[in-house]
């Protein structure tokens, strides 16, 4: 099938899926209101095969040090799939299945599958990384840019993490876990019971970001948008918290956004 834009609809919700632009969600309309920041770099993009920054773009792969392009010098950031063209495997009125084949600069072959499923009051994004050849470390995450303002008061972000990853001057976790601090944030938080973050636009909409994964980066240092990023490990996790994709065991993750009118 083609890699052209896909529109999904359910109730008064509409999602634009952009296979040709990194498999990202280009927009989420609820009752005609756009929840995601618009633009080439925004919407909600998949972070795979890693999330956030890799220190100096290097990670240990078995006994080999791999070098990724430094697209956020001095680090590599947010994986390679957001820059690629995904293929539409199938689609229906409320669901799209996209695939992406890992290739250079990633050193291993593998397939990423992303399922986008829209309900009347929810959006579920699921992703898997699988290989039929060599095992390798990988991460899965999503990077949504929620509009800070929908025409009324600015959004409130509420969550109760067990800890915050101490952030070094290089923007990477130091390895120390600290008591959560007030924002503004560009920080990773640990949620052992699963990601659970509520965004509230007062008098308008409440949206809950949930995932069985235990990590989320919250970024609210820009005026236009707020990011809540569920992911399978912390930034630099290819070095500090490796999870392997093997021929017998893919890496799988999902997140669900649920909303209600206020």
C-alpha cells in the first residue's frame, strides 16, 4: 500500500497519520479542536530504536561500540525511524498498521510495526521491534507535542512519579534517583506502576496519558507545547538499562490517551 496520509475517525475524534513523514501522528482533532502542535517536527512521532539522547551517540552492542549520527550534538537523539518513510500495511476507518524496516545507520536488520487505533474517546498507539537475525538492544517511545493552550487557560500537567532521574549538565541522567522537583522540566521520571499523567485544559478537556511502561520524559520548556513521552527506558538507556530484541522475543510497548470534556 502507499505511504500517503491516512485519516481515521471515530465519534467526533479524527487522527491524521503520516507514514511518509516518520510514521508520526500529524494531528488529533477532538470535537474540531486540534490537540497536537502542528508542523513538520511536531504532532507525535515514534522514538525507535532508541528514546531521547544517547551519550556521544555511542552505545555498547555486545562487545562492539556503535556510533550513531550526532543529530543533537554532542549526542544522538530520538532514534532513526522518525526520519524515515513507513509503509502502510493495512488500514480501516479507525485503525492503521504501519511498518518500517531498520536500515543504515542502525547496524542491525529488524522490523518496526506501529498500530494506531482510534476510539470515540481514546487513541491507542502500539509498537513492536522484531528481528529474525542478530539480537540487539532497543527502546520504544512516543513524543507527542500537546498544545499548551486550546483557546482558554494553559494546560496543567499532573503526575505522581516515584522518582526523578537526576539530570546532568549534558541533559542525560547521572544515574542518581532524586525526589521529584517542580517544573519546568526536561526530565525523566520513574513510575513503577506504569505511566499515568493527566493533562487538564481547564473548562475544556482532560486527557490522560497511560502506559504499562515505567518511564516518561516530561518536557514543558517551550511556550507552545507540552510533551509527555512514555518510553521503555530512560534517556541513554541503550547504555544504562538495556532491553534486548531477540529472534524469540520482540520488544513491545503501547500507550493509550483517554479524554473527556469538562
